[in-house]
C-alpha cells in the first residue's frame, strides 16, 4: 500500500498518511507522497479544500521515523524534489487545509499540523515536540513558530521539556478549532470542508495568502491585504457573490 493515500471526493481532496503500524511516522516515502499530493491539489482547479489525517486511531503522525532516518539521508533528493523542505508539509498549498487530528501529533507530525488552516482534533489527540528528549533540535523554524504561537510558559514546556499536551489544552490555547469523539472526527472535518466548498475558491485562496504573510500587523502586511482585496473586486466571483446575495440565491463560483 502507498505510504500516503490521495482521494478526491467532490471538491475535497483527502490526504491520508498510511503507516498506522508505525504510528504514521514520516519517512522518505511519506515525504514523497505528501509532496506529490500537494502538487495534485495545487494543479487541480476542481479541488477547493483538503482534509489531511493519519490512518488508524492512534496517530495523526508520531513524527519522523527515527528508524529510517539513515535511509532518508542516503536517499536525500536533489533540489528538484525538495522532500526535506517545508513544501513537503504543505507550506505552498494555497487552498484551505483541514487537519483531522487523531492520536499523536508530535515532532514532524506537529509541524505538518501547523500548515493546516483549521484543525479538528479527536479527544485522544496529543500534541508536542519531544525532540529535545532525543537530543534533537526541531528544524523548519518550528521552534520559532511555537514560540510565537503559544504563551511563553507553554512554549517553554514544549521546547525545553518535550512535554505533550492533550486536545482540550490545545483547544484552550486556540490551536485546534474543535474537539470531538474519535468516531466523529472525519464527519466534523467534512462539515468544515463542506462550508469551504460553498464559498468562492478564489476568495479562499486570497484570504489564505493574506494571513500567511504573518500574524503581525505591519504596513507591508496591510498593503498586501489591500492589494489582494483590490484584485478580487475585478473578478467574476466578486460580481457573482454580490449578485447572488441580491437575488437571494446560492452563488455559482467559477474560481476566476
């Protein structure tokens, strides 16, 4: 079976890390599968949203496959296949990504969840960065991301102590949008996808572009936001949204 499963249902792409026997740990094959999936998402105009999850109930992803680290280094690709960059984790995906987070979401798996725009977690989800316990410093700027996202004390526990926190704590700090029983996880994620799929894909893309600039408010980020807003005003979807509202009907989006 492939290490990453890709399936499209309607306007939603489903990306599933498929190594449940290894707690969906990320090895070379998973990285390659994720990169291939993101490329499909970006190239397919009929995909308006993405749900990413891990197979089974024990883990979204337990992080890097430590047993396969040497294998990955030996097969490290050249620049034309950037498996060791943030692109692998979805950094370049401009369509909304919904994380259906089940079980362990740690290390590189936690990094992957950072690139989800909306996160739904099962009650058994666990988050954190245990790398320090293994003598490892997280790459891809993850330490900076954590330090800027979470309160100082919580970030320190995660980075310095490798402490994990549960789904309710993740919800308390605003990292996940909703906590549900494991049996309801996919339906909850699909509800979010359904809402997104009923909106303009062009608007979704540009809104995501705006908040990817950064959480901080600066003249540059404001100007970027305003530029995106001006661009939207000349689009067909902008006109369709206004007309549909005035006519009290469901808009028919074209993505242009």
